[in-house]
């Protein structure tokens, strides 16, 4: 879809519908391309337990979860 600056103002609903249909919208200013609005990517179907970060410290026996969180949340400078 191609839209001028005026279309962005007066036909916003049509532009949003085009984005819902996964169409890119080319924005024109005085007939020249100024930019492209692309639809946001849908959330992936990745479950939390499947994320690579989940359980990355499961083999670590040094600290409990609460101790590790306290260590991450401490202030930047030790007083």
C-alpha cells in the first residue's frame, strides 16, 4: 500500500487494516518515498521453558535463586 502524509492523517483506519493484513505501507512525501511502515511480527509460539535462557544455571550449586537475584539487584557501587 502507498500512502501520502495526508492519508496518514485522514485514512489511518485503512492503513491500520493494511498492517493487520501484513502489508507494508510506503509513506510518500511530495511523491517521494520517505519511509516504509512494516507490520509488527507476531509473537512466536515459543514457550518459556523452551527459551534458551531458561534453566541456564541449573547445574550451578554455588548460590540459591534468591542469593543470585540479590547479587544481580545490588547497587552499582558497593558502599
